[in-house]
């Protein structure tokens, strides 16, 4: 049976020793009184909920899945899910970082992200039910009318209701400009919405008595393409002005998808049959409003994969310590036993260290992004808010794609540590691999994230945002240029930062001649950018560890951090060289291949 221990020590390290979040909080009036003890108390209790309440339900949910009643269109979640959700609501967890104006606790986003990492480690499928609500809350908070906010946000904040986003249709996934769902204006200012949506996570379930759907649809006068899309809020039940529920609305689940993973989450085919909704934001500007939710979801998907990487690593390293097979190549290590622990074998260590490096690097990046979001939302200086928003936009596709690709590698490697035992259900490892696979696909495939990064976020602003991140690297390299102990970290980082400038310029120049050059290079480019960002944070973490050791701190945590940093720079970071070679190979070897596909 798998196990899970919340990584509170490493979270505290990143929050306070690397990011120094409380110093930043003092610059934000909303968070100025939050101290390290408060954060520790919240995360400790959050870890208990994750590990003691929803972790035991992970394999249950995977085995049972969800069931749909064809008569009532109601969906029943696996055993224990509903009770766990009630406990989640009772504990006040849905409101953790929500606006106090709507009943939220107003804690920093970075706290919520730590909590959600633990939830995702414990049970990704369950966590998707409340997780999607955050995105719906953010979209309505940013673009809803005062009436919509008053009607929906208190219930979403408390967790009494949950939320979804309804984008995809059977014929259109990535290309939302093709969607056909229609919205007909009514005399009372509402709209009647008709169409079919698929792949709607948490679209129908029994955890709450109402679900708030954000739906993309077309008005009668809409132009073709993505510029003709509007956003609507559609409640499962009609909602009276006082917040009480009326009759069932014309939206229901027509079918459940049978999936490779995340069985405990209801992935629904939603039917809108004249469902009543109200417009969110401006007509034909729905994608802009929905992108608030989509960007939150993309970072959320990165957190899903971070959680899976962590829990897979924990279980694999525990197994490796206990499993005895063969002897060390350098001689017997434990003569009292018939065989040595498999931890003596170099390749086993490589697999484990890969997962650990990706988990701890991902945690540093994810929490850095969360702190940037806190700056964007709460800092009193307009310039700081704008700069933070620009950096969040740059890093979001990296969080989504790099962390999810890494999780697929890491969970597979951790399964491999178990050998044949990893391939059977008893140990739980194969579930982590299956669950991790969807994260590369939904909320914009990783190819879409790569195109977004290279095309929009880098070439689209002539590299301005990337240069600002590069300034952090330059400052670190300058500060440590005479420190021999940091050379193994800052020298390769400085080299890649310099190469990145030329690499980006080359692709940009080629793209001006042939747009397919962006598509051909984008996936490799994002991975190089991901290592650039990870390299920076791993160098920062090594810097802190070296300083602590030099000051006489004997906590083995710092030695472990330093050893993992050395592994990362020696074994994972050099991937960038081959990636730049393949990116530079260009589009011709891909596009001049028509004979292959005859």
C-alpha cells in the first residue's frame, strides 16, 4: 500500500529560506501581519487533511470510479468522496485565499498553492472537484457583474457550490473558434444556451447541491472564429435573488468518459438544452474572460503533476531502501543479508534523484509563481503589479508543460524502481503514472503551451519578459562569481543564459521567413527555458544550503539539498544541449515529408 507524508520541511525551506515570503508580505497591506508561524500552522493542518482524509480514498476512487444514472442524469462519486468534501468545507479550506468581501480568509495565494500541492499528492481526482471552483471564482471575480458576484461568489468561496468551465465540444478542442454552442437573448436579459460540451471535469457530481458552469457560446450576431465567442454563467439549478435554489436548469450530464486515469473524477459530456444563463463580461469577448480561469487552471495542472511527482518519489525511495536484490558492483554492503538494498545500484539512484530533483525544483518554481500572483493582486505599487503579471504570463506555460512532462518521466521512473511490483495495482505506482498522463493533455496540450511561450510570451514582446527573468540570473551569477563552491552551479547557468539569447534570436529570425519554424522548435524551446528557470532555482537552493553548512548547521537536510543540486546540474540540466540542436534542425525535416503520409 502506498503512503504519503506532506513535505512540510521543504515547503518551509522554499518559502522562508529561498523566497523569504514574509518580507514580501510586509509590502502588501492585505498580508502584512502574516508571519512564519501562521503559515506553518495552516500548512500543518492542511497536510493532515490531505494525508489522513483524502489520501486513503485515492485507490478507492481509482477502483470504483463514478457512476451515472441515465434516468436522473445524476452522478455518484466513489465511496468517501462526499464525506471528505463535507469535512473540507467544514474546515474552511475552500475560502483559504479568497476575497474576504465574499467570505474568504484572504490568505496569500502562495499558501493555497502549498495546500493544493499536498491535496494533489494525496488524491488528484478528488482535488479536481474543489480545484476547478477556484478558476470559476477567479473568472467571476475579475469579469462578473456586481449581481453575479453577489449571487455566486459567496457560495463558491464557502464551498457550498462548486464550479466548472465548459469549453470543449466534440469537434473542437484546441481550436475554440470552431465551437457551435448557441446563446439566444431573452427579453429579461438572460440567454437560452443550446449545445454539447465534452471532457468537462467535475461537470456533475453529488458533493454539493449546485454546480456553477462557465460556458462558452456564440450570440446570434457573432462573427466566425474565436473573436465571436461569449462567456456565460449557467447554474445547474435556477438561483433566486436571495441565493436559494429553484427548479433544475436545462444543463445535464449525458455521459461519463471512460478514462485511462483520474477515475474518481467525473469527466462529463454535458448537454445544454435551452439552459438559462447570464453574460459574463462583454459580448464576443468571452475568451479574454475565460483565460482568467484557464491560466489559473494551467498553473493548477502544474501543481497536480508536482503533487504526483512528490508522492511517487516518496513511495519509490521507501521501497528502494527495503527491497533487496543482488549485490553492489563495488562489493557487499550488507553482509548480514542475502542481498543488498537496490539503493546501492547507480541507476536506481538516478531514477530516484530525477524524481526528487524535479519535485523540489518544481516546488520552488511553483511557489515563486504563486508569490508573483500575490504581488500582482495585492502589492500597492502599480509598477510592481504590472511586472509581476508579466512574469506570471511568461512562466505559466513553463509551469504547466515542464512540470507535467517531468512528472510523466518521474512517475514512470518511480514505477520502474518497483520492477514488476510497480506494474500491479497493489503498490499504487501504476495509478500515479496513469493519472499523470492527462496533465500533459488538458488545459491546453504541452505543444500549445510551447507555442504560447515561444510565439506570444517571448517573440511576441521581443523577449522583454525573458530578459527580466534573465536579470535575476545575472544578479546571482555576479554575486557568486568569486565563490568556488558555487561554480558548479552558476557557470553552466550563466552559459545557458547567454546561449538562450542567441538561440531565441535565431528562431525568431527563421520564423520571420517561415512561421512553421516556430512550431518545429517550440516544444524543445520550452524545455530549454524550463531548465533555465529550474537551473536558477536550483542554484539559489544550493546557495542557501552552502551558506547554512558554512555557518555550522549540521542538519542533513542541507547536505541532501546540495547533493540533489549537484545531480540536477550534472545529469538533467545538460539535456539543454541536445534540445537546442534538435530545435535548430528546423521545420524542413518535419514538413517536407509528404511521401511518408501517403
